């Protein structure tokens, strides 16, 4: 049995899973396909869109083209930040009365996640809390055509959506292969001119998706084990090349997209990279940056990508102490054009954050040192994320990462 030192995998444990939309299209102008796709699924369609899109020429033209194809649209543009569960229930109640048969989701990650969760409620009923966790959606949901306007979440191709539940005080994931949209239409023109902060925080989150999916651990599972696979299956031979390509694209083109909002090449490269990273982490999963961000985001109300991006250098700085993981981080570095081994990757990511405006420390976003043990404890509750980490995780390890991130302190070798 041969083992590859860089991957830490034997031939017997090479495993891969893909769960994707039936159609994925990316490129300038592909939104012209939306009317045809919607008409194939329903003649009454719910549109869930970010509020700032309504009234813009591109959104108006999109809706007119769909109506010209004989499809009646019911537009909902009041997508509440953080997706409180009661807002989704209200959308579903209105849509049910109108007899919609499909959903067009246009916007950032919140709009796309809202569409997924509303589709669950319309198909299977509430309350939404019935579906918190993995593989609890009992069957297919209403068809969703996902049209992202930012390059970051990858939600257009993933099986997960996140909701805020005030009773639990945290964001909670609903994860199921049934949430994967039937089509992803990724038109970079929709992101042209997006604000620098939106571009930066979405783009760095896409990089975290790529890096954490590539450094995912191998989850134990017998090859002949029966029953439903977990939504996130850990290290995935089918997605590794996508993670590497996405990492290289983002490291090169994200600073350009942030500094020059109308740069068409940069927007196209980031659209492709975000899509690649979404395809990669959708079946594979992410780990510590995301596990820690859930309680951090709840405490600070800061954008998700800000938190995951801030944390990534500190997470990798600890993970590179593991020899096998350090080798994988070094491979990521090669894809990004970074020299200096795993330590060089950590330095490069910290520099990227500074260049695009991601805060450098947890203190910068209002976290006190006394809060760190509680944040670590809450992060341990994200069992599916913790399990995907390539090294064993306990409370002390998470506190160590948080303390480094709070102080802005990387290990000495990463600072050279």
C-alpha cells in the first residue's frame, strides 16, 4: 500500500464526492440564459433579490426578459441581514399563497441562502428548525436558479445555507444535497463596480474556502459502509485541483478587483475562482476559520468573510506545525506563486489581508481577551467543521489560535 507524503493519503483511501447543479454557466452575458431556464421549470416564479438591485437597469432588464418568456414573477427584495428565521418564514408564507413553482435568487450569499431555505419551507413545511444540521431535508425542494452578484460565498453550487436563530444566539447551518440549485448562472458583469469592502470580504472568504477544502482532513469511513454520506466528506481527490486553481486566481486578482472595481478581467477571474472554490468546499467542507467565525460573527456583527479571512493566517500558522499539513500548505503556496514554504504562505496571506483592508487582529473588531475562551468553547459546538480539521482539535488549540489572532502575533518563523 503506497502512501503519498504530500497528501497523507494511501491509494486505498483516495475518495471523492461531487454534488453539483445540473447546469453551471460562467462568463460575461450568460444571464441571457435565465428566461429559458426558468420557463423550463415553472410559469410562476419567486424572485429573491438583494434590495439594492431593484430598480437597477440590469435587474430590470433581467426581469423583463423573463416576463417576455411567459413567466410571472413575484419579486421579494427585503432580504434581512443575517437571515433571521422569522423573515424566511414570512417570505415562504407569501410565496405559498401565490403558487410559485421555482425560485430565482439574485444577489450575494444572503439572497442565495434565503432562496434555499424558502425552497425547503415551501416544499416540506416548517418550522425551519426541523432541518438544522445535516441531511435532515427529506427530499428535493423547489428548483432554484442561482445568480450570484458577488464573488465569494459559492452558494450557487453548495449544499448549505446559514440562518440566524435568535433563540440560539448563533448562525446555524442547514446542510443537504437537496439544497444544491438546479442551475448556477455566474455573470461577472453583475459584480462590476461593487464596493471595495464587499469585494474584499467576499473574495477573501472564497480563498478561505479553497484553502480549507484543500487542507481538509480525511474523515474515517469504511469504503463499503452503507447509509447516507455526510454532507461534508473531508479530503476530496476530485476537488483538489479546483482548490489550487482558485487559490492562485484569488491571490493574483483579488487586489486588482478591490482597487479597480470596473476591471473586467479581475471580475471574471474572481467569478471563476469563487465558483471553483464553491465546487471544492461544497462536498469537502471547511474547518477552523469557519468554526471560529460563527461565534465571532454573532458577537461582532461583522461580515462573515472579514472574520474568516482575518483568522486564516493564524489558523494556518498553527496547522503548519503538522508535517503533512505543512506540505499541503506549501503546495497551495506554489499555486499562489508564493515562496518560503508554509511559513511563506502565512506571511503572504497576512500581507494580502493588509492590502485589501481586512483587519489584522481580533482586537481591531472589538473582541476582548477575556472573551476568547468562550468563543473557543462555542466553536467546539461546530462539530462537522471541527471534524474536518487535519489535526486533533481541543479547547486549548482554539484558544491558542484566538490569542495569536487577538494580539496579531504569528510565530517567529512566519515573520521572517
